[in-house]
C-alpha cells in the first residue's frame, strides 16, 4: 500500500496517536536523512513526521525542510496536512481558533528555499499564486463545519526566522504589511511541497496574540498549553480530513513543476 498522505506535526503535535500498527522509518535523501512514523487509519496508510524532531530538539531555523519534503516524496506522499502553532496579528483570529491560511509573507533569512540549486538539478521558478492547496483547504473547512469548530478560512501567515519571538515593533510592521498570523516554519516548507508536486495545507492553531498585542510576555509554555487544550479538536479535524480525501485531484499543485524534475528528489 502506498503512503499517499502525511501529517507534519509542528509545535505541540508530537504524537501520531490516531494511527495504529506504527512502524518507524528513516528515509535517506540527497538532502539528508529524515525520520517518519507510518501507521494506519481506517485502512489508509498515513505517515507522521515531527517537524522539530524528537523532543522538540530542532529549532525552526535548523529544520532540514528539504530532507523532510524529499523524504515524503520518496515515500509516495501526494498530500500533506501540516500543523503550526502561530501568534495572531489579527484581532479577529483569537487564541484557541484554527486558521486555514491561504497566503504567506516570507521574513526568513537563512534557509534553503528550493530543491533546484542549478547545475544538474536545474533551476525552477515555481508558481505560488495559491501556495496552500485550495482543494485541501476546502475539505478541511467542510470537516471543521461538521465538527462546529471555530475557524477562519484564509489568512496571511508571516514566517519569521526565529527562534526568538518578534518585537512589538515588528508585529506592528507586519500588521501594516497585511500579515494575520506569525510563525516560524511555513516557509520554506510550503514552497518545497509545491516544488515536489505535493498538495499541502496548514492547520494553524492560534496560541497567543503577537508581542505587544498580548498583554503578557510570550512563553513557549503558553503556546504548548493552548495547543494541549485544543489537541482533541485537532485530532478530530485530522481524522475527518483523512477520511474526506479522495484520490481525484482537481488542483494543479502536482503539475506546478514538470514531473521529470521530481526524479532527483526520489534519488
Ligand atoms: N510568533 C512566532 N511564532 C509563534 C508565535 C508567535 O507569537 N506563537 C506561536 N508560534
């Protein structure tokens, strides 16, 4: 059975507890090694990847995003549901609520952003008009409706370099630029998924208001606490989305880069 679906668990989502018969695999790629757990959910094989490694040991700026996405591509994954703990810049998007983001702003500084660094691998200028798969976002919002979850369809995810949180002045600037949410991981993950021809969407969980909007200083513990409180909703959303996914894809995520370009990722 091919593993066509993967969940990338971000901060606070470390445990693939909806899966059974779990086995661990290390996948080696031209960009390095990555670890996944593969299990079953209702007759489907699902891969689960911890973005921050075991025990949240890898900070956002050091995640090997290329190995992670190339590894999933090698497994045969066609769809990725990513989770992300985020701060909110938009007062309408409150702690405890979900946002299925539809755009990003990139404020990262030193991350490999592409699989295609020239030479043998060629050069690719990938289209990111709809960076997060429209169809997948649609499915997630239908499931969220059925579950009566508090969610927002669409939002601009600003990726900062981290690992520190932002200053209040930065949050003010990002608000003026049109950002709704702030986190440290969506770029380059979303871009690499597009380069690999994999449908990708992110369930953002708002854990706090951004610095300066929040009345208190920010702590990682606060972020984990809110993630923990909403873990059950996130689990239900993941389960519902897995079941609602169909193999037929109308979106163009998989054709954004010509298929022969993907061969190198499988090497
Ligand atoms: N900023 C950046 N990343 C985050 C935040 C934040 O306020 N909250 C959770 N992840």
